[in-house]
C-alpha cells in the first residue's frame, strides 16, 4: 500500500528533500569541524599537557579517514535500504559522540588513536560525507547540483564557526572537558535530523525535486530526469571501465585538493609572510570556498557534472601559476580567494559524478566503494606536501606538481562516457 502524503508535505513538496539537504549540511559541518578543524585546535593543548608526539595525535586523523572509508565499503549498501540511512546516522552519531566523550579518560597516544581514530572512524561512516554523497542525489535530479552545493557549504562554514568555538571551549574548560562538550554539541545538532531522515522520496509517496522539471539544456544531449535516469548496480559498475577511470580521475583530484588546501598557511609563511597574514589568507580562502559551492552547483545543473569538473580542474591548474607569483599581501588575498572559488567546486562536484554516471537507485553501495578507493589519495596529499618541503625547504615543487595533476584529472574526466549497455529504467525506486 502506498504511504499517504501528509497535508503539509502536499503544500510544501520540497520539505522532505530540503530536510535531507539540511541533514547533509549538518553532518558535513559537524564531521569536518570536529575531525579536521577541531582537532587542529585541540592538538597543541593536548601535546602541552601530556607530552604526546604531535604525529601521534594527528596520525589519529589518518586512521579515522581510513577506517571510515573501509566502513563505507562494508556498510554503504545500507543507504540503499528503506530504513538504512536512519539506522546508520543514529548509530554513527551515538558512536562518534560516545568516542569523543570517552577521550576524557584517554591516558596514552594509543588510547587516543583507538577512540578518535578507530571508534570515531566507525562512527563517521554514519556522520561523514558518505551520507550527503548518497542521499542528496536520491532526492534531487533536476536541481541536484544546487542541492549538493547547499549541503556542501557545511564543510566550508565549519572552518569559520567551529574553530573559534573549539578554541573557546579548550581555553575555558581544558582539552579533556572540551572533547566532552564537543560530543554533546555533535549529538545535539545531528540527532534531530537523524530521526527524520529518509532514503528516497518514493518511500513517502513523493518524487525527486518535488516534481519540478529540469532546467532546459543548450547542449545536444537531452537532460536526464527522474523518469529517464538509468541506474546500475554496484556489480555492474565494478565491471565497467567507466567506474575505474572515474576512480582514478577523482583520486587525482582529491590528492590535488588535499595537497593544495592543507599546505596553504605553511606555504604563505614559507615565502615570507607572518603567521597572522597567512591565517588571514586562510580566512579569505574559507569565505570564498563556502560561497563557491552555490556557483559550482549551479554550473553542474547547467553544464553536466563532467564538464563542470573539467572546467574547475583546468582553472585550478592555471591558478597555481598565480599562487606561486604571490609577492605582497593584496596578491596573497587575491590568490587565496581564487583558490577558494576553485577548490570549493571540487567539494561539490566530486560526490555528484557517481550519480551522473550510475544513477541513484544503488548509489549508497557505489559511493561506499568509491569513497574507500579514493580515501588514500585524499590522505596522501598533506604527506606529499610535507615531504617535498622536507626535501627542498619550500613548497614550490609540490605546487608545480599540482599543475600537472589537476590537468590530468580534467582530461581523465573529459574522456569518460556514459555506460550504454542496459535499457533505460523507467520504474520508481523499489522498496527492498
């Protein structure tokens, strides 16, 4: 029996879809804020208080990323099940928040790596980027890029909001109590969304985009709609060259993005700017990166994701020359703004590419697989930049390398063509 549509949902057909966007925004805001920006604030006080090596503290982040990626490979299929997203998000929130609160009793680096890296990494399967990458495309087709752009602003805003809040907590309460407060905040922000999240609009009698048609296209290829979008299973995708070429292209892009973003402040200080000016440049980058999510989401809806990634990667590659030419503060702020506009685009576009090529019915399983296979490239970026600096006492060759890697990502993405080995699927998303 088809579920009845609530009266308020009939009046506001976008409500459930934008609820998914809001939930995705919040998961990216919390997970990125805690795991990346928050940890950077906590690391110094933790080292000062305990004497633990900085590498042991920050190494837990790498462990967290890898564990989360492996977990997505195993549990991503749950996002394709009717109640799977709710169970995964609720379980992830409770586990991740519990691991953070338990850091109050951490007495050794091994304790921290276990709780933050392993247990928190398992929790991040339900609270990380996998949720937004799999669910937003299930709810939106015509305006998928715009919806993902809104959701992706969560990761950008976390740098601007979480960092000062985390610093204030550590200063006033100490790092042990600070982790407890971070756990409380994370649970309070995420649990309300976790309890109402739904897998797909068809589950509650709705349709993607609230039934609003897709914008017209000036290209020769007709635009995909919710009725004509073809979906492939994870097994079918894994057997195709399309998936593996995209995995290589997205791995190169994620490596380039993480190398670029993680070494911004060290690069500016290495060429003679003060830490204060370099930090100001990072703030400029964060502001423009957040704003860029809307721009690139809009372009993805108009150009297709493949063409938008090609444009973003080429423009980012060309911008590296500007980056390496910085000589004064105005040039620093201008280059930081440009990098924010370009790199912010990849944050939006990379999760969208899988839905564009493989459809939305089995997106959870496919995204879980691709996230695992690309997470190592994301984690390698900061290590590569630091290695080049140790060898040459500068970041110049690291950024020169990025000129080539961004162009490689652009060319690989441009060469991938849609799979055409199945008949077009016209039916609604079935209930498993």
